[in-house]
């Protein structure tokens, strides 16, 4: 039996270098890991104005079965103290969605679900395709690009802007706000301070949009048919979101839809460049794309893991964990667990669809990602389009650099290249310069 890497530190960027091998070792020899947080890190976390108190220790679970138990057992594991290692201050009285518990979570989820009905995704597929083609148009003639900054983030930001009514001239602000928020998870003091400022700016922007929509409704006008309007008007047993809840819901949408989906797109590009045989299968049979996307999400889950708190003493894989403990469920490890997936360390775009969809990249249970259908539509469209339109696309320049942020499992930079003379036109046949 292998032994876990000596001195494993989940908060260290070094743990990102070959996390798959590290997680394999941990699943086998140390499936529940206890980490004592150094004083210097606790002090850093305490500087965050949204932290009620920093944690001094936490547990990480790596096996699929243990991760599912944490996700499914809401009686034993609560969510409202935040998705990171620190104990977050309550920005809304009952928490909000991802960091809320029952019964408040039931009400919030029922309201938010109405904003993410299948119709919302279906009616936006053409818009998503347009945003992806626009992003490819912007880089096609250059022959080189950095995937996240030049492509993936452009796509995800355009989609978020579209569903919250953000004008074109504010997209750069959305990118800045999203980056600042995500970088605060495990970030340094400057990142935390930047996140605080970014959230205030984001909330001011959103309050203006919310006020505009409500004014339109009061005048009997029809506001834009988007997620923001749905969140404003949807109700559960006569109860609607307050302004405070709307801000929290939109903030979570921004973080999940902006960073996580962009990471999934970048992960997919790296994997298909590094596995030419699997890429050839897709070129020969495009019908494999739905399964290929699920395999990308399984093999390189965009979220490494998040946290819950034990309500009572629990035991996972024979390890006792006391009540009131922060527990990190490592999704990226669970999705490579041989107890659940055959040949888990093989990247295979033609896996059995029913089996590959058992992955937990979007979580599971009552807190499963509410925007997963939208994320899938974005990622699949982005990947299909860029590989079709830029034949010969390959990794180039400096090797992909892993993202050091604790909750992210992916890359900070991915450099690609292709022959610009071979670039293909958009499927709609309309040059970008000719569109309004």
C-alpha cells in the first residue's frame, strides 16, 4: 500500500502540482486527513472582513463514498458557515443557497429553481453559441492565445452579463469582480482586501439593476426575460427574495458561473490537446461530445473541494471527527476513486454515459449546483466550437500553470497555438464585423 505524501498541506500551492497522484495516495493510505492550520495562515484569514473567525484545523475526505455521505447527510453536515476553511460571517440571517441549511434552504432553492428552468437554458443556446463564436472570432487570426483570459472567461462573462442584464461596457467590471472574489479563497491580505472592495462595487451595480427591474414591473412594463428578473419575481408559497437575498444569490451565480465554468473549459482544452487519441474519437464521431464533457468534468473536476461543518460527532472511513469541525469534501479525488469508476486515471471520451455521469463535479444532494445545465451548455459549446474552428489547435509556449486557489482544480494560464490560415468560419456564416 502506498503512503500519503509526507507533510501534506492542502493549503500549499505545492499540493496542486500533481494533485491526482496525491489524491490517489491519500485515498489508499489516509482517506481522512487532519490538518492543523498554521498561526500565520489563521492571522491572514482573520483579516477578511467576511470571516467571523478563522479555523485552526479541518479534516479532508478523499473517497467517493465519504464525499457522498458529506453531501447527502444534511442532518450531520451543515453548510451555512461557508464553503471555505474559515467560519464565514452570515451575510444574510439564514445563510444563502450554497451556504444555507434547512428549512431556509428549501425556500431559497424553490425560488431560485424557477430562474433555472430548462427553458432558460434552451432559449439561450443560440446566444451561447453567438458568444462562443464571438470569442473565437477575436482570436482566430492571431494564431496564439491564452485560453482563460482570451477565450473561456470571455464566454462565461458574456453569458453572465446576458442573464443579469449587464451592458457590454460593464463586462470588464464583471471579470474584475469575479476574479477578485475567487482569489480571496486562500488568498493573501491584498487579495482579501481586493475582494471586499469588489463585492461592494458588485452589490452597488446589482442594486441598480434590481431597482430598474422593479420600476419596470410597477409601471406594468415587461422587464428582460432573464435570470435576474426571474429571481426578483419568483416566489415560494407567497415569499420572494429580499434585496439582501438577491445580492447573495447573484454573487454566488457570478462566482460559480464565471470561474468554475471557465476552468472547466480550460481543463477540457488541455485534456484534449494532451490526449490526441481521444480527440480523434470526437473528430470521427461528434455524437460523443455529451459523454466527453462528462468525462472532462469527472477526470479534471473544476472545483477541487469545499467545506461543511459537523453537527455531531461523525465517523468517516473509520476516522472519528468531532462535532463542530470543518470538513473538506474533495470532489476532484472522489471522481478518480476506483471504488466507483473503472480505470479512473484513464481519460476516455467514450465511457459508458450512465457510469460517467455518476461523477460529483457539480456536487450532489439538495445543494447540487443549481446552474449545472447552463454550465454544461456553455462548456460543451465552447469546446466543440474552438476545436472545430481552429483545427490543429495545440498547447504552446510555457506549460499550463496550475491555479493555486484552494477550491479550484484547474489552471491559471493555458497557452495555445494554431495555424490562423486554417481557421474556419462561424457556423452561422455571418462575419463578426457585419453583426449589430
